[in-house]
């Protein structure tokens, strides 16, 4: 158990399935595309990625997630969350372009 946590929550935080990752990725990309949301709070990012606040801090500290520091408030850009949800072999631009092409195919 890590310091500061009352319970061992690791068994309760089940990793996201591929379907859940794709669903979250679609939500993030659509929100950015329609201008609804470009940045996310730490709490929102925890909910999307299904990881703890400590893990988010760890990812930011080790540059796995980009973050904007506005004083003491952190905001995580949409592209950083999308990139984290993708596998390491995937490229964000390729997946985004493929998603847009599949969504708006010309007949």
C-alpha cells in the first residue's frame, strides 16, 4: 500500500479493455473536434484512464503525459490523453486521420 492511501485499491482499478479504450478515445477526439473540451482536469483524466491521482502525477512527472501548469492547477490536453490511450506502436495522427476518414467517407 502506498503512503497516503487508506485502502489498497490496486485490485479495484481494473485496466481498460480495448473496447473501453476505443470508446474513451472516440469521446476525447469528438469533444476536441467539436470544440467542447480541449483540456481535462486531473480528476477527469483519472476517470477517463481509470487510474489513480497518484499515477497521473507519476505520468506527468516522468513526461508520459503532457500537462499545462496554471499556477497550482494542472490541465491535461486532449491529445496527451489520446496518445496515452493508444498503444505505443500506434501514432496519434494516423489513428485520428483513419477515424476521420472512416467517419466521413465520400460515397
